[in-house]
């Protein structure tokens, strides 16, 4: 735990909006009543919910450029490697803790996951950043995305006989089952949305952030930085849209078209934040998002743990029915004032406000918890 240091304000706000979005879509009052934009696409396609995770990995890449640049300059790679290994392992272990809590059944605990992917992507992104010149990173991104496209669409899947992009029969699903066995996402059991193979293009998402970080750190005029982020973001979105015809945009597979499309969206969104906050100085609206952004991993982890605890605590109603604390609150507060779908949304918004207050307690003391 340490005092906050000076940071790029628009990036903290972008991170805060992203984490707030994660908590919003992960914590409806009832999964039976959710507005479609707050759900993932069933398979191919991209809803607003599907852009949240790549936005965070993009931010990981941007912050890697800012946080590790001094090590690249002074050549002290040993200290940098110690730092990145410690951080990657810590985030990965937090992810395993979330997956196992509260029973910790190691025979079936899910090994992949959101924090686990963040950890692995950060590790390889940081190594590439420290060892590869800026001008060559674009070639690495291209190689990763083209390689993934090729193996997913050309290599026959063992036991299936042909290459395909279906949920349980694609090459990534086969590899996950072969190497991870029972340690996959419980809702599918035959594949994992944060699986092994799809982590390859996810590194490409973070590397797009690294290139953006280089641009933000440059001495160019702020207006020029903004315009070029808009320009390249629009180009990437267009390329991703065209690639979708050949390699469908798909969050669960983290397809190459998905990387390019969401990377473009992230660039445009960051450009908007950068222009409003760091160029025009419009900051009256940013406080809640800045609070979330300065303790992002912490609030994501703790909010997930509390959600599980609320599901574990049981309450016996006067009718004799035993329900969870979460459903008790949803039924007796939110369903009393709104229709089911709006009550479900209000529950999620209230959960966001609860955590806004809790992390504000840290923020007001200028405490930034680093994992």
C-alpha cells in the first residue's frame, strides 16, 4: 500500500469507467431480467458488455509503457523482471482465490479467469515491451493475430476432423479440455472464454495499448495526439469490421477481428477522455470514475468476493422459504419499486454505489493499493 503518485488523469478515468462497467454487468439483481446490452453476445457479435474486458487489457498495455519506461531507459531489467513477475503472480493468485472461494475444491477449481488472463497478458506484454523496439511491436501484433487466425481456421481439430469456430469443437476448446480437464468454466465445462489459445491474441490487445502509451508519452501536441488516436481508432474499427466477414468478431474466442475492432473502440474512447480531461480541462464529471480507476483491481476483487458471500448467506422467510441475502434484498427492496428488469438494473447500480463509497474511503486518504 502506498501513496498515489501523479498519473495520466484521463487514463485513470478510462480505467474507472471500465471497472465500473465490469461490476455493473457482473451483478444484476437477477440474471433472468437483464437488458440485452448488459449481456455478452451469445457467440459471434459484440455487445457493449463484450468491449469491457478488452478495454481493460488495452489499459494494461498503456500503463505498462508508463510504469516500465524507466527500466527500459536505465537498462535495469533485473528490477523490472522482479516487479513484473511479482505482480503477475499476485494477480493470478487473486484470480484463483476468486475462482475457489469459499470451498476451494482444487479438483475442479477453474484455472483460467479474468484476473488470470490479466496476469498472463501483463507478463508477456511487459517482457515484449522491455525487449523489443517500439517500431517492431506492430509486427509482433500482426504476427500474433495472423498466427491465431491461421491455426483456428486451418488446423483440423482432433476428434472432430475439421477446423471450425463452434463453441465446443474449435481448436481452443479442444486444447483447454486436453490440458485443463475439469478446471474449466463451470457454465460450459467443455471450453473456457479465458482459455489457453485465446490468450495469444489477447496479448495483441495489450500491445495495442503499449503503442498508444508510446504515443501519449511523446512530445507531440496534445491536439495532434487526440486527432491521431481518433484516426487510427477509426481505421482499426473498419479493419476489424471487414475481418469479421472472414474471422467473426467473437469475445469468447477472442478472435483477431475482435482484437482489432475493440482496440479501435478503445483508442477512440481514450481519445474522447484525453480530449475532454487533459486537453479541455473538463473535470467536473470525473470524480466517481477517478475513484474507481485508482483502485481498480482491488475493487474488482473485493466486489466479486462480496457477491459470493451475499449468495452464501441464507435467510428464512416467514413462508419458510430459504433464500440468499442477495435475493432477499432484491425481492424486498428493488422489486417493490420497479419492474423486474429495472429492479435488476437498480440492484446493480446500488452495488456500484456501495463500492464507490467504500473505495472513496481509501481515495480520500490518498491511498492507492497496488497488487
